């Protein structure tokens, strides 16, 4: 018997998906509805232990409509991006039979059955970290598993792309390229894994979540304005990025940190130059962002070869990639020196993620932060001004793995009896 509304079963799947940071940026669409980019982009997937989305999806003949809860609050699924992802996944659903549980769902049933979705970010959504990338990737990945979709990860990435462009790159761990593709229907605009997360595992990533009072322009509307008004964007997409993509792939393959850092910083700076070249101009970075750039540039120059790469998305937060753990400890020492927290802050909440780097810095409590010596590259200059409170907190992380299924039911976000958030 096919599924009918007198049946009481609930079928559930839970998955966890990482976020990613672009080192060659996606900025500009050639098709707004399908979300097709004007250039290829490359990203590093961040360790889901520190930054990820967990999503539980459930299906039941008892559900009256499709519903979604984000961080515990019900949100509307009526937006085109959600609808596109749901439609694309549903149309690829295949039959499921679980005799033990008495569940039988035919391909036809999936058109009528409703889903409940609960999603949770393990990092503050308000921090301006790419939550939509992990969110849409997790939605598509978990629905595909629930609905027994027999497509490879590349095909799934093309569906996640229709939720948010950068989401397609979160379907893989390690280093990922979003190939812009040529087809009008977007079928070849997919993510591919360049290298897995073990390939270059010395890298350490420190994110400075910068305090900001400013309401930022969304990526979606910002890039629309750039496409319409920035000549630099046209030049970047046609002339600059294609060459950079080749060089970046080579740098990643060879674990060539100086080239990787040079390309990452240059591409972040060009992306923000495109934003300035937009009418009206868009300012994503603030004074603190600029200070962090100066600090890294000065240090890299004093070392003779790059130790740290910086990159900034559509907001003031700095993502800093250190060549190894020793450099990361030196970096964190400098950051804590220049950007100490307000006096009432607990060190435990000021540095989160992989806190073990604090041990390498030799900092155990707040008084150790206050006692840090000025970085040697400032020795001939008037000591640089400390900016207390300019950074909200730091997250220490590393390159990480792609989506995974969580089979332990205790990790599910929906109640297995009611299908409502726990
Ligand atoms: C600056 O993927 O958020 O982070 O496709 O409109 O949802 P939509 O935009 P989104 O843009 C991300 C822009 C970026 C660069 C990047 O991640 O490549």
C-alpha cells in the first residue's frame, strides 16, 4: 500500500554540512534565477566542528504542509530559493520501502508528501559568517538522503547553488572549485573537489569576528549592483579571474603557500575594489578590517615571505589563513596584542574553536593577554595603538571535511513522534 494520511509513521534524516570561505571570490551573476556566476571561484571548506549547519528533515503522511525552523524559530519556505531547491530534489526522489517500520513511499507519493525541516548553526548567525552556504548545502544534502535521490554530489551541488551560489562549494571538504559552466540551464555550473582536507592539513585558520554596528548590504543585492555598474567587475571576470584560477589550483596542488597567500589577498582586495567601483559604492570592510590587513602585510614583509593570507567576504570579518600552527600562534599573539578584549571579557569566550593554540601562545588567562610584548616588526616605530573591543571574538579552525549523515537519533533536531522541533 502506498503512503496515505491515515498512517502515523515519520521518516527522518539528519546531516551536518560545513561552511566555506572563498579564496577566489564569486561576485556577480549572469543568471539571477538559476544563480549562475560570471566567473569560477575557489574555496576552502572550514572544519564543521567549529562552523557548521545541522539539519534534520522529516517526512510523514501526517504533515499538512512543508515547514521549516531555523535556530528554533519558524521561517517561511515561500521564497523562490527554497522552492527551487525543494522542487529540484522532489523531482529526483525515488521509492523507499522499509518493511520493519511499515513504510512504503512510491516515486509518485513524494509529490504529495510534506516535509518538516529544522536547521541549526553552531555559530552565531548574526556574526555575518556565511550561514547561507552551509544552510542550503545541508538542506539539499539531507533532503536528497531522505528522498533517496540517486544523484552524485556534483548534481546535488547544482541544486544547492540555486539556494545560494556559495552553497554549492559546501558539498565537499578541502579545496573546492565552483565551475561557472556554459549551459543556459545551469546543468554544468557545479562544484568539484580540487583536493581533500588532508592534502594541506598544516594550514590553520583564524577568523576575527569584527564588531560592527553597520547594517551590511546583502551579497545578493550588492553583486547585482556591481554587475550593473562596475566596469572593473567585467574586467575581473574576463581577464583576471581565469588566470588566477589556474594559478590558485597550481598553488593548492603544490602546497605553495607564498603563491596561495599572494593570490588570496589579491583576490580579496580586488573583490572589495569592485565593491568600491559599484554605484553607489559598497563598503564591507571597516577600520578594524583595514588595520588587520596592515598588520598582516607588515609582518609578511618583515619575514620576507608570506606567513599569513587574509580574505574578507561581504562584511568586516577577517579570515586569516596561517601556513602552519607555529605561525598561527604568532598570529594570534599579534591579534591579541592589537585587539585586546574589553576588561570584563572571559578569555574562554574571546577565543573559541580550537583553543589549544592559546597554549602555544603561552596565554592562559586575561592577565597574560595584557602582558603580551609588542610584535618585533613594530620595534622601530611608535607602538601601534591597541584597539580594545574592536574584535568581538576569534574562532580558531582549519580546513575540514564535507557533509556527513548523523545516524545517532539523539542528534536529530525534530521529535521522532511529533515531527516538531525538540
Ligand atoms: C563575497 O553565495 O551569499 O561570499 O548567490 O546571491 O546567495 P547568493 O550570494 P552568496 O555570495 C557570496 C559572495 C562572497 C564570495 C564567495 O563566497 O565566493
